[in-house]
C-alpha cells in the first residue's frame, strides 16, 4: 500500500519505518524536502506526498495540524483514509480543544476524507513494537467509516497489534475520549522512565 507519513519527528519516523519494514511503500511528507537530504527514505513536499498516497498518516504536531492540512486543501486528499495520531496541546501541555478533538475537527475540515483516530494513546516506543511490553495492551480506533477503520486495523496488525487488542470505540466523536486521555498518559509517563507503558482494556 502507498502511504504518506506527514512529519519526520519521533512518531513520524517510527511509524514510517515500521510501515516500510512491513512491506508498504512509504513517502515522508515535509515542508522542505531539500532540508531532508540524506534522509534514508523517500521524502516529498507535503502536497505531493498526499497526492501520491492511498493512505495518509498525520504525525505533525497537533497544534499546527489544522493549519497545515488546511493549506494543502481538500483536492489532494480526495476521499482517502487519513489516520490521525496527533494530540493537540499548547506549549504548557493544555488541550487545545477541550470538550472536542483534533480528530473531529479534521473530519469537519475535510468532510470527504475518511478520518480514523488511533495510536494517540500509545508512546512512540510502543507504537511499532507492542510486543516490547510484558503483557498485551490496547490500541483504540475512532472514525465514521467502517472500511477506513478496517484498513487502519490492517496497518495496525502489520505493526504488531493483534486484532483482539484493537478497540473500536465508534464514531470520530469518540476521539475526544482518547485525546483527553493525554493527562493520564503524562502522569503514567512520569512514573515510567523507560517510556514503555500502555493501558489494557479487560472485558
């Protein structure tokens, strides 16, 4: 599958290389491709990367996601699957959209796109290596389109997440729940120096 990963930060590179290792065709979308010379994976300007892909993964900082994706415009996205893993927070670690979510705002910004929110509750070290934890843990999906969530679930499986550990929360409105989980995640991080932790839904 042709996948555009927007962003080359810690999360973007982890997911991009994880998907490459799983056999997918990955291009990293950046504002300035010339500034990424020597990067050991295909790199393209953001609009070009989105246009060429079947699935787009947003790993840009949540604080600038709406602005950047809005500047790309609806055309290049078409009706593609847009997997959003970002958390929108201020420099003081406050939620930018209390009572709402970046996922829902992306769906409103690009109504023809099939937005799926996932992995935003998982530390970067675990996103592509859930087996690093001594016990199985959970990853959540929120989105309005069933097929888009199936595609996303397949990619999660490629990254090592067993189907039974993928929890479909329902519509994109439920992204509010996982984005507000940020505060608990930060508290757990403070007592988990290794950065290797996650939560598990037992039901």
